[in-house]
């Protein structure tokens, strides 16, 4: 399938992010049409080059918000309105995957894949597009926006694009004159590839700032969990209960440009994770040889359940999260992580 040349602008809670172009002039912040819940539900991955089965991934940053009636748009067309049943089921850390193919919506129970599947999208192949999360009917305030273009010189929805730009951060560029002059760099996104949002280096949360570096070209599309790039091949990551501590062990098969690891812990799978190690755990492996690592979490309380995530950090400061592995008193669970190629 012919690769699609794509250029991306992202507004995270209406902080606008341009992927693959240089914008002229200093940005000006304007918050007039930004939802009070901006950034609490965000786009994290877009697959728009799969011809018939395009999909869009959304991540729930804040599970305390009642998302009933919030709408996901493509341009001026409403795709999906979040039902009360689905809204009451959503929790922090959940993923929603919107599909262009047909299927049965999941609104009360996630499927075996671990994320919420919704259907009814318009095919995104070979088009300009503006993906928006808006407040319930009657409001135009936006929670998050992704704008992408095939850069053919005439943007398909200049009015919507202008509104997004003006309300998000920049108010000087006019999409109605065509988009070719706005982007000077390009990325070719082929079949089975996506535009994906990075995690903030050193944290288990998605990057959400005014930087094109928040996004990257994922070589492997992964629904419902991101496609975080990694330069390590992880064989296993385990957590085992011992007398007075939890023993965390992980083993790598290979490590390329790996600076080291961080360990994160939470009392619930979708809860807030706190870093355990004060300093980065140095990498011991290399491209042709992996390594084994151990860490003792001595700050545990008997009778509790703990969830652990392993973060590898590369030499450029970019990170990838693995897990979670979880333990309760007297029980341990082993989690094997598949390799994600960069």
C-alpha cells in the first residue's frame, strides 16, 4: 500500500502541537474555547492508512469526570457520543478504540483485549482530517484535537482548523489559504503504522505539551495500550512476595542505547503510580547480550495488593513502560512482555 504523507497538529487540552513542520512566529495562548476538562481525555494514537479498518485510540487521563454526552468528531461530523452506560464504566487509565469497520459497541464490559471498542468512524484513508473531543451538545468547547493533512495545498476544513488554532494556541495562521506553506517537514506513514503519542520521559503519563516531539511514527500499530517505542527486548518482568518485601525481577534479551530503568508502584491498576527508585537503575546489557536485574521493595504493607510497572529510559531520555505485574499477600504473578520493535 502506498505510504501517505502526513503532517500533524495536536492540541492537547488545546495546547496545540505541530508534528513535522516549522511554524513561523511566536505562539500566543488563547483559552476561550477550551473545555474545563481539557487534557483529561486525549488522543494517543491514529491509524489512518489502513484503507478500510482505520482506527483512533483515546486515553482516559481522569476517571472522575462524568463523560456522558461528550462527543468525538471528525471535522463537523459527530462520530460517537459517549453513552451514560459507557461513561459510568470508564476509569483512569482506560483506552477507547474507535473503529471504521463494523462491530458491536462495548459500553458495559471491556472485551478480552482489555479496552473499550466503539464503531462507526468515517474512513480516514487519504484525506485531511480534524479529530475532536467536544463537550456535550450545546457546547463547542473542546477537550482535545488532532489535525492531520495530506498536504495537497487545500485543507479540507479550513473553518474548523482556523477555529481550533485560534482557540488553542496560535491565532496567526490562516488555513483557508491552503496548508502547503505551513509544513516544511514530512513523515511517511505506511500501512500498519500510526502516529503515536510519547510518554513523558521519567513518568508513566502521556506527553501533553506544545511540542512536535510529543508524537512519533510507530512502526507497529498497537490498539488499546499505545505503541511506545523501545530499544530493549524484555524477556520477563515478575513481582514475588517475600517476608517483609516484594522482590521485583526482570530480564532483557538485548538492550540498545538503554540508559537504565525506573520502577513504579500503585495500589490499583489504574491509579497513580509512584516511582520507587531514587536514582536511575543503570543498564547492564548491550545489543548482543541482555542482563538480569533485581530490586527489593521494602515499603510494602501486609495484606495489600500492589501493581508495578517497569520503565526503560534510553540515552535520549525517551521511555517505555512495561506491565503492570501485581502481587497480593502470598500470591505472585508473572508477566511476559512482547518485544515492540522500534
